[in-house]
C-alpha cells in the first residue's frame, strides 16, 4: 500500500495538539539526507497531547512546528542525522574548550615572562640606587 501523507493547510480540518519540551540536546546544523532537506540542530524529549483525533496528528503537528520526530520515516528525521548533529556540537564544544585552555596558558606564560623581566628590572634599579647611596655617603 501507499503512504497517506497529511499536511497542515489553511483549508484543512481543525486539529489541535498541546506539546511541551521536557529536555533538549543542542546540536550543530546538519543537512538531512532525506528528500526534504531539513537542517537538524539537536533533539528534544517532548510531551505531546492530541486534543483532537486526526490521522498522524502528533507527528504532523510536531514536524510542522519544526520538531520532527526522530525515526519517523514519513514526517520525521533519521536517528543518524540527529546523532551527527549532536556529535558535531560536542566536537565544537571540545575544540572551544581546548582553544580557551591554550589561550589561557599562552597568556599566563606571557605574564610570567613579563613578571620575570619586571623582577629583574626591579633588582637592577635597587642595585643602582644602593650604589648611588654608597657614592653619596662616601
């Protein structure tokens, strides 16, 4: 049999679904490998409650709102696409943390070098001042 694909249209039958995101996992934009090119940017655990009883209502309403169901072959996105999106975000975060640590180390090294130079200058100034005092007192 063929698939029965529904759509949200202005002249369609009324249907209502309440939904609430319970938790979310942010991802990076990843193009979907499906015919409809959606950009997947993570996943969310959603509580959905249909207020009317239309065919595919929850699946269709969530997809129409920009929250396609993972693994739904008709209206959703492939699980692999979502996993790629989340992994891309994790990799980006790891790289950002690594870069921040490297910048911090570089800044500290520069400050340590400057402190060593300042300490060396302070010793030289103190030695010159002591030598000048000895000349004055002699």
